[in-house]
C-alpha cells in the first residue's frame, strides 16, 4: 500500500501539471459580432447644411486652435480676462480658411493610452465656451452667445475632420454633440432655423457614434478587450483611424494576457502589420513591436 502511494503521487503530479499547462496556454479568443463585416465598414457623418458660414479670410485656423488648446492644457485655467480674449480669438478663427491636416495629431504621442495634455485642453476649451455662451445669453447677449457656440462647433468639427488619431476624433465628435445642444438652447427663440439645424446635426452625430460604438468599446473603452476583435479591427477596418488605434492597443494587450495562445496571435498580427502598405499602420506596428513590459508598467503608473 505504501509503495502504491509513492507510485501514484508522481503520476498525479504529472497529470495535474499537464492540465495546468493546457489551462495556461488556453485557446485564443475568437472574433465576435462587434467586428462583423458591417461594423468594419467606413462610417461617415451624413451630409447636412453647415452650421457655420463659409470661411473667407486668409490665415491659419489650425495654428490658432493649437495656441488655444495649449492655453487650456496647463492644468490651471488662465484668469477670466485672458479666457475672454481666448474665446474672442476662437470666434475670429471661425472665418479663417487654412486648416492643416493633422494639426492636433502631432500633439498626441503615438503610443498606447498616451499622456496628452492637448486632449484635456480640448475639453476645457469647450467647457469654457459652454459656460461663457450661457452667461452671455443670460445677459441678453443672445446673438453673441449663439456666435460663440457656433465657433465652438466649428472648432470641434475641424478637430474631427482634419485629424487622424482616433483619440482626437472621438473626443471631437462627443464635443460636437455638446455644442449642438448648446446652440439649440441658445437659438430656440431668436433663431429657430439654426436651432432646428443644430438638432438635425445632433441626430446625425449620435447615429454616427452608435455605429462606432462596438469598435470603440474594443480599442478605447475596455482595458481587457477581445484580442481577436482588436486584431480584426487592426487588419480589416475600412477606417484607418481605427486600424491605427487597434495596432497600438495590441501593444499593451501583449502584457495583459494570461492566455499564451492570445500572446502568440498578438505577436503574429504585429509581425504581419509591420509589412502593411499603409505607412501610418506600419509606424504604429513598429511602436507596438518595440513596446516592452517596462513600458507597460510605466504606462500603468501614469
């Protein structure tokens, strides 16, 4: 009896070890309906009449916007007099013709979950527009309030259309909807046609955001998304903004997996993406390939 115990015990340990190894290796994630062919199609805002006049003055609106964002990215807001001047500058920028492609992309590092003060600056600028336009409305400066709110809409519209990074476009799209609601509230009595147009814009924006939602959930919202869904977005999405962000998401997912099969399919996807014909995707894949466990640890403490 004693001998049988010594024989069975090693066998039991070996079997348990094999079971634990198989459990650790696991099966790779499988794609879900979130990344169906329909959800990976390019989604664009439906065309509507513009909520702002055609820009007519020469000059760089993009340079102006970058200066304004910088002013609101410092963590401490400027004095109220300076804020008022900044908002006047925002209204003036509405008529400037030149809006350079990628003017905000340059302010957001190409890395997973980057620390980008510019993103906070965008939010703070829109907050100031909402607060100031409401204060003007309450002082019976309705036309000036509507004009400021339109300038805020133009700022968010241009941020969405003239930049590539998904982080920027997602924030800008949300802020566009905020400005639409503000215009509706300010213009309902004085300028009903503008209020109605702003309402239609909000409906179009919300519909667009609903189409984005299943993919956004995987590449921006969740800390531990479905690996196969992220790979499918990185390789097949018709919107290169989503492909780029999905590649960067793979960088951090490498170090969040207990499932070895998922780690292998992540690295295999990055290796394929390093050969992409799209230079933006190739560059993101190079970042993902270089991303280390130490980088991941530093990112978690930011």
